[in-house]
């Protein structure tokens, strides 16, 4: 007995400051999963790969979230962020109730409001705006699954303008370039057939730090099977560390390298002549075009040894057509991005990898009919012609163009809906325009789960519940195996948050547009759709993911002709669309600007622990990576007199300073460059963990290069230097 | 006796930390504490570099100095295996095991006053499941199994691949292996 008393007391001492633990201090904690466990099927929403998963609760409390083994997006293994996604439910800093901007004692502030009041406020302003300016003057910015509901709402109202930052700030150049070349984009999930590749070339793409799940899995599968990995990156990235060849290229000179590779493939007769003859248009023009771009020429631009350029080109040809020149994902870098992505597309065509095993497969989705509901009326004006007429080849919204057309009293747009995107850090160099737009816009509505800088500009903030508390549309992506996946709620919405489908329907009701939303419960919509393809909501709540047989071939069938959706109906090495619209029909190289003395190329990227800025405040993921660092080569650090682990501020040539950020002195980067992970440096104090943690790259971008073909924002042409913090 | 081992392929590990988060969820590890962690080691000079990522944890040693040094018997082998557990009801929090562990794998003082550590998810092994870290790893670079079964995946991997353990010179006989 004495001894037990002693032990108990000791345990109490150890638990100083942790009062709730006192009672259970000396009994063994129950083993995980020994309580009452229940499961729900969901689709992860922490990034846009949308892995199907199972959420486990124990005794009614969140326990863990685990990948669904039947899902080809994750094969039963969620990534770091997906695993940590469960903490988004319990994040104490979530938006909890609708907020309305009010002026009190001459000072603007938010006041909590009921949903009814929030809806009435928005509907009132929307009606006034329609009467005064027309009903087509509201723009939607969206980066998330629930955005569709607001798109439907605004289309029913009369406004069709819609932009996703995933186009002009991310994948747009690639989709445009591959569309011009092959008549189709790459899509998401990317149609890369990496599991079967024998040679993979990554150009500035850091798969592994960028954790798009099945991309990572298939890359590793390929390496396990002995594929050759070639990584082109100014930084010794994670995939560079797994590569046979790392090409530490001078930033911004990728097109020079790509042209030199084409030069070798053509001049050494290493390209797939049969494939080019069968499918391609404009080979002669291309062959002539690349003649000046020898490896020796490229050496002067890229800093890469001609022998290395030749060796890697030959390695690609050896494995062709199972050679994948990866199209990358975030590709808005230097403003000539569509041309760089065209060069990548052309290189793939020369190797014959499009439509071939180990290259790019053909995508297919489930033929899932939409729920019967009235179609919103056709728009009265062509909003694209009004605001982005300079980009005739673009058929989707360019977010920065929409913002430009929201500034001033004469601006086209008078109101914004912003769904799940923090525009302030997503779109570089717009803070000034944003402030001006905020002055002239008559309505800004933000729908999100977390407070962020952009919510500070809103007139009304609507709190959405997290993906763990709501139904969304079925996941139905064009991909390798057509599959449907269901997101079903594991918990009722916390606080006074609501799902997007409910918010949009209620608001529609206030605008007399309720007939466009003929559902009381979104379960009815999902069940009806599933019934049409031989499943049901009941079945999907049980299994989570359902695969359907393919109806079309996965690769080109040998001997069968293929009709490409291009002017020549062939793969366009020489682009007729580009020629006709006055752009370079074959990719040209423009040398990038070099940093002024004492400055460095500012490179940025992803980390495995976070999805941009949206996860920084997630308690589990924050713990894993609470701040970013600025990577500096030891020689540069010595010149600047900064040491490893020291805090500095980054300064661009215009004198803008960042928040403080820790220095990481590492051999893993070129001496002319620095690197930081994007998404940090939050300034909204309502995100208590993220606020002030690390520095923000977007605010330092003084030299945003607009892509003349697709209007994207090139974000890698900016320079910074490091300024020591005074102790 | 059953000898469990974990084999981690450093050539496939990307250092993403998913193992860390999965462990925290699975085992209700309190905020601020971890039972496993990821180490990055870079050698060489630009541009001739080698970077290795390693997911590290308790080595569930064949000769566990934490067990022999525990004054209360709280540190013990689970059943007839090499899995080292801490019986929280016997632990006084004296930290002798922390001093005795060459791997710093027991740095956790649970808020309830006992020393906490990796259990190789023995509660999952009983259900025929891999440890949480192994089963979530997106690159599939982690393997778990029985060393004294020559046909197990881990045995075959160790026969066919170059590997290392950490601090073998301590004589602790670690059971986490790294393929290099």
C-alpha cells in the first residue's frame, strides 16, 4: 500500500500544471480503439487531390482519418496533410458564426449575426446592385468543392464571371499549352502514367514536397522498378535527391534546356519518327527552328554542361515512349510559361509518350447525370470579352484580370463572392489593386471555414463547416479508372457553421431563385444521381468509393487513327492557333532578368506538411512545421554575414520587407537563389497559431510577369536580399 | 520469442512526416510530444550532394538498456517479444530510462506523469495490422514484420539490400533497419 501511495504522488508531481490528468494519473490509459469505434466515409479536402478516406471516431470523439484502400487517388494511404486533416474539425480558431461589417464609433468592425440577417443583408445588396448596374456584375472566385453551389447561385442571378486561382496562378499555362499541342489538357489528377515510366524528367516540379498522393506513389513505384529520374531544379529538392541526374539550372532558363534537348533528339535522329509521322503536324518547322539551340549554346544560358545535356537527352530517348517529361503543376513562373509548357509538350510528342504506356494515358470519368433542375439563363453579355478580351485563347476566368476590372467607379464588376481562397496571398502583386477594389466594390461576400486576410475585406463573412461535417458533390474526375467517391459528414456542423449547399440554397430563396435549388436535403440529390448509375447513397455510405469499368481505351491503339482537337486534327508541334493569334507558333527563349548585386532569385514551393496558407493553423500540421525558413547557400550566407537559425527579414528591390524568417544555410541550393515554402507569414491575428509565423513570399513579388498567351501571373522573376535582425 | 523489426527504405523516404502525424492520431499522443520523428542528413558539397531522410523511433532493442535500468520494472518486454513497453502504473517518471536510451527515443514525459514511447502499435499487431506509421506511409517505404521468420518481407529485404542500423556499437541490438 505504502508503495502505491508513493507512486501516485510521484505521478502527481510529474503532472504539475495538467490538472485534468490528476485523477487518472496512475491507471494505465486504455489502448487506442478499445472504446466504441464508428466510421464514416469521406473525401479529403485538405488539398485538391481529393483522396477518399475513412474517418474513425472513438467514444464519439475524432480519432483518426485513414485512406480508403479501394481509392486509386491514395490506395489506402493518406499523405501528411490528409492524416492531419482531422484537426481542422477541432481548430479553435474556426469561423463560428456569420459576421457583418459595421461601423461603430467611426471604426469598422465585424459583429456576429444570425444566418437570416446575413442572408437578408446580402440579398438586399445583390438586388440593389442588379437594379443599379445590371445583374451580371458579380464575380465569383473559388478554390474548392463547394464553389459549384455559388457558381449556380450567381448564374441563376445572372452573373457568370468565375475564376479559380488554380488557372492563372497555377496550372493554366500547362493546360493552355497542352491544349494547343494535343487538343486536351493534362487535367487533375494529372494523366501521367508514371507507374509504367522508364524515365521521368521533372522540371522545377518537386513531387514529394508537393504531396499529390498518387503522383508521389507512382513516382516511387517507377523508381523502385529502376526508372531513370532526371530533375531540373536550382535546388537539390527531395526528388533531386532521388535522381540519377540533377541539373542545377540557372533560374528561368528552362526553355533553353528544352530547346537543346529537342535539338539533340532531332539531329541525332533519336525522336520517334513513326509517331511523329503518324500523329504530328509541323515537324519540319520545328526541326529548322531548333537548329541554333545546340547544347553548347544552352550551356551559356543554363550553366549546364553540354555533355550532361546530351547524356540526359539520350537517356530520355532510350526509354521512349515510356519517358515522361512531367508537365509540372504550379507553372506560372516567368511570364513565358505557356511557351515553356509548349516546349515540354513538344518534347513529349517527339518521344512519342502522349497516349502511350509510361507517358500519358487517356482519361475517362463516370457518366453521371446532373440532378434535374432548371438551367440558369444564358448570360446577357459576354463577360470574358468585356474583361479578358486580350486573351482570345483562354476559355476560363483569369482571376487577376477579374480583379483589375473591379477597380474604380467605371469598373465592370461591382461585387465579389469569394469561396475558400485567400486572394491576398494567392495572387501576387495585387495588394494595391485589392485595396482599391475594396473601395469601389459594393458587395464582398466571403465563404470559408477559417478567418484569413481576405475575410478582413468582406462585408459579410459566412462560416462554412469543414469537409468532415458536410456532404458535397460526388467526386467524379476524368482519370485512369472512372470512380465515384462520397464525402459524408462524420459530425454535425460545429458552432453555427453550415455546408455550402445549404448556404447557397437559402440565399437563393431570399433572391426568389429557389426554383434553381429544388432540394431540401442534399442527400436526395446524391442518392438520385447514384441511382442513375446503379448505386445508391446507402451503398456509398458503406463503401465510400466505387469503380466503374472503362468504356474507352487507356492508351492509343496501334494502327488506329487518332483525331486531335486542334486546327490540323494532329498533334501541333507548330501551333496554328498561336500563329493565327499573333504569338510565337514555336517556343522561343527569352533570357530572364538577373538579380541586382547583393540580391537573389526568390524561389518558393511546397512542403509536405502544408497546403499553401490554408493548413498553417491546423494544430497537428502546425506542430510538424510551425514556420518556414529561407534556404541560403553557405557561400552566400557568409557574404551576407548571416548564420544558420538566425532570424532575418527579406527585402525586395522596392524596399518591401517581409516578416522575420529563420535562415537555413544549406548546400542544397544554388548560390544565386534563395528558397522558401509558400503559405506562411499570416497577418490575421484570428489565426492564433499561424499569425506571425514565418514569412510570406507573395508580398515580396515586385516583378510579376503576365503571360501574354493566357494572362497568368509569373511569380519567379522577383529578387530579395536578407537583412539581419538587430538583436 | 518473436523478434519484430521495422525496415525503412531511405532511398524511397521523402521525409514528409506522415508517420509522425499518423502516430499522434492513432495513439492520442498529446500536443507538443512525439513518439517518432524524421531526420534529414545531407552530405557533400554543391552540386555533388547526397540527402537521406530517416523516420526514427524506439528501436525495440534486443538488449534494451532502458529495461535493465528501470528501477521499478515499468519498462518491460511485451509478452514474449522484443517490443518494449512502459507500464504507466509502475512508472515513477524517474527518467533513468531516458538516460539509458542511446537513441533519445524516450524523451516524452506524458502530462499524466509517466514516460511514454513508441509501442510498435502492439494493439494493432494483435489485430493483424501494421503499425500506424507503416500503414499510412505514402511512399510505402516502411515495412514491418517478424525477423525470425526467414520468409517474412522484412527478412527478405534485409537479405537482399544493403542496410544499416543506428548506433549498433552500443550493443543494444536495435530492430529498426534502414535500407540505403
